[in-house]
C-alpha cells in the first residue's frame, strides 16, 4: 500500500525532470524551479507517512478497553454504564472482519469507552471442548447461537439491544446510540420496581424527550412514568403525562386503553374488555391498574389484581411479575408492622380480611371475554 501511494508523485517528478532536460536541449517547455522543489518535498512527506503507517498501522480496536467475563467486579455491576458484550470465537472469520472494521472505527471506540463497559466473550468449545463457567453463563443468558453476536445490557443482565453478524461502523454506532437511549426506559423500570419513583420519573421523561414521544415503547414509558408520579402522590405530574399521552398517540390499540383507564376515562371492566383474551394484555391491565390502586391506598383492590398477575404469569423475569411481587411484599410488610403495633382485634385501613388473601381465580371483577387486544409488549423483560 505504501508503494502504490508513492508511485503517483514519483511519476510526476520523473515527467518534470524530463521536461527540464528537454529545455536544455532546446525544448520550448520550461519547468519552474519552485515546482520541482515543492514536488520533491511532497514526495518526501508522503514517503515518510507511508513508512510510518507500515511500521505502526493504526489499530483503533486495540484502544477499546476490553474486559473479560472473569474480570467483572461488583463495582462494575453497580455502575450506571451499560455492558457491551461481543461474543466471538478465534476461528470465526466474520468476527475478525467485524473487529477490523466497525470495532476499529475511532468514533465507535470512543463511544464504547465513554458510555459502556466493553466485554469480549470468546467461545472456546471448539478448541477446549467447553467454555469457562462465566462464558457459558453469558451465552446461555443471551441465547447466543452464532458469532459474532453483540449484546447491550444493563449490569443486572437485562438485555436492551442485540446485533447478530457483521455490521459497519455507521450501523454499529446507530445500535449503540439507540441502546443508550433505551437504557433510560429500562433504568426507569428497575427504579419503579425498587421503590425509587422519583428517579424513575427522571429516566422515563428523559426517554420520552429523547425520542420525542415517537418510539414504540413511548406509550409504555408514559404509563410507567404516570404511575411513578402517583407513587409519590404527585397527581399533577401523573395527569400531565397522561393528558399528553392521550393527545399524542394516534394508535389506540393496546396499551393505549391502559392510558385512558389510568386517566379515569374507562373503568377496569372496560379495560378488560379491550384486552380481550390476549394474555399479555390482560397481565398488563391487572398489573398497571394494581399499581395505581396501590399508589392511591386502595390496598385490597391492589392485592387482588397484583396477586392475579403473580399467579397467572409464566415469566418471573417480566416487569409485570416483578412489580407485582415487589408491591405485594410491601403490602405484606405493612400489614405485619400494623399487627405488631396495633390492638389484637384491629383491622388495618383498606385491608379487609375477606379481600386480602391472594387468589388464583383472580379478583372479584371477573375477566370479560370479548374483542381481542393486541399487545406490543407483553411482559417485556
């Protein structure tokens, strides 16, 4: 490569020299001396750059601060940064292509080092017959079946985005940027589960503002943001979010009916009719309505709805299951604290003995079967 770069100016110099020689033999074409000097200078500079590149070629991929699965620390898992996993294998040619192109882009390298904790996971089954426990655990967690696979996840393992196969630098930067934006949405959900509603509202509103309320997850973000405000007894904040959601979203399929229910425009019975027999939609209806009941102190109704979610969900990692479990635990704790401090025959406010036992049959409000509801995110992890 260095040779080809130097050939063009070298030919140009030879042509100029021969023109100068022609002048001494009576040629009418004269070459200015300054042109010869400048051409020779440019040739020397280019040759120097070519030699420098051949000795020390730029390898931006080496600048990525790669970690390995075995070197992840508790401090890393407590970080606000996202984890970027590159799953590869030494025998994988597409992996080598990815590492020499997209992962060698200075812009990608800088973005990864600033916003992420980059982790390279190298599969060794072909060479060693098995992987290290840490590597195999990650491959199982993210269902990695081919290489290269890239995954962006929260430190707790919640997958945000993935990319299978080779992608160019522009495509990878787009994946990383979207994942960085989506992280606000997922962080908000975790904060809501962990009883950090104020931080949850900040994350959800950041996501909505960054996407201009024009992302398919925006309706879910608005619902959860409104519920987070209600958890803080900030009814004005909840109302502001719900009103904007009602006027912004033109698609009135699920989860839009949940927005109108939380805003008080339709009853829970009507919400269930909108959900129909779609299990994902029904789980969301019970869960989100239950969260609102909990926030408003309607503990008996919240217990019934959240218990139904916990009993009927097949995915214990889903948001609906986890928020239901979290709030039921809080309700149980409050009941225990009340009974420990109150008179023997006292009944906790909003906790009627007939209504507090979890039931697999669901709340007193029976599910209504009618039109089918379409869920765009049934139990997103």
